[in-house]
C-alpha cells in the first residue's frame, strides 16, 4: 500500500509512467524483498502504482491530449486528481483483500514508534511542496499550466540547491534530457497537426461522425466500442502514438455523441493504462523485469490480474459517474 501511495506522490512531480515505474522499482522492491514479501505481489504493486503517472497531474499524456484536441490543459490536469485518488483506493483495497486471503504474501514487519513514522515524513516535503505549488496555482487561477511548469522547474532547482543534491554534471544531464524530450514532443505535435489537417481535408472524420451518429445505438454502446478499441490498441502501441493516430477521428465523434471532452480524456488515459501492464507490450512490466532480473516476467503478468480488474472497476465507476472527473474543473471555472 505504501508503494502505491509513494508512486502516486512521485507521479505528482514526474508525470511519466516510465520514470515512476523505474524509480519505484529501484526503491521499493529491495525493501519488500528485505521483509520477505511475495515477489509477484511486490512487482504488481510497483507496476500498478507506476500507471498513476499518466493520471495524476502533471500528466504528460493529458497535456498532449489537450494540445491535440484544444481542450483546456489546466482543466484536464485538475480532472485527473479525483479519478487518480479513486484508483489509488482501489489498488490499496485490492492489496488488502489479497493479503487478507493469504497473509504469507506479506509478512508483518517490526512495528515502528509513531515518532519514527512522523519523522520519516519530513523527507517527502519537496514532493508535496512542488505539487501544491504548481497544481494548486493552476486550480486557484494564479498562473497558467505553462507558467506552472516554469515555476515547478524553478522550485525543483531551489530544492536541489538547498538539499545540496545538485552537481554540475546532474545539471548538464537535466538540460540535455529536457532538450531531447522537448524536441521529441514538438516533432510529434508537428506531425500530428499535419496528419489532422490531412484527415480534415479528406472528410473522413466528418463522414465517420455522421455515419455513427445516425446508427440506432445508444451513445454509451458506441462509447463502449471505442473504449474496447483503445484497450486493444493499448496492447500493441504506445499511448502517444494512439493519441496522434486516433484523436482526429474519435474526439469529434465523442463530442457529437454529447460526451464531455475532458471526461473522455481521463477515461481514454485510464483505458490505455491497462495496456501498460498487459502483454504483449506491457512496458511497465518489462521495466520492472529489467530491474528485478531474478523474477520471471510471467509471474509479474499473472500477479497483475487483480490490479487490472481494479483498473477496469475504476473505468466503470468513471463512466457511471462522470462528475468524478469534471466536478473539480467546473469548480475551478466557477461553474
């Protein structure tokens, strides 16, 4: 449960599934191994917690969704908070039920005094401070998502200086990684813009929207087919590629069916998350397998089954109660 909670906390400043999964695999797995936790359960918790990186703000994939669909990025980031909390609760509940059924999977460790537990929380203040500074500023309308990114970087820079963890080599590596990532994202956006305009000129999106809109089917039935398609695509393709290839067609259709674009963005991310922990792609599982080379990858995939069920339950809850995703954005806009 702590691993899942820590993954969520790290996601608040990371926004990346791969970074969250790789970091938590190196931090949490050795600790759980020390207390003789079941390897399957341990790796499943790390993989499940890593998927929160694209749901809890600042989510890189939600920002890309906003750029491609012209939805408000700030509203999208805020919309992921409550669904992310629901997903955390479901993951923790799943762990509780698994261990309650078989306590040997996670033996009880040595009890620690409350003062030791409280003292350990002092080490996580940079994560909380950065999250409250950037996302809190967006929610309060103090600054835009772009300004929040700049303020978050400056805050991280100050924290690194104050904690004396910033070396010249680390600084150069950060600049190099940022430049490469920014260039990659811009090339993707340029290609996506060209692709969208080509599709618009062809008339394919409008034709599909008109055809599907005239079908004698409930909008929720059509939504179910779209989500199943995204789940299948998530098994074979990376999330950014799916967004670029499909959003020019599916987004206008979703709006035509009367669904909220921000809500659909969160739903879409949650469905594609499942592909991150299922074969044959299963990027998160392969990252963990690279860190824990002694644990068979088949064992990790099998252990993920209860977590995948929890993710499906979360998607169903969000479809049944859309306000979970759109309540905070509406509150932010004063609606």
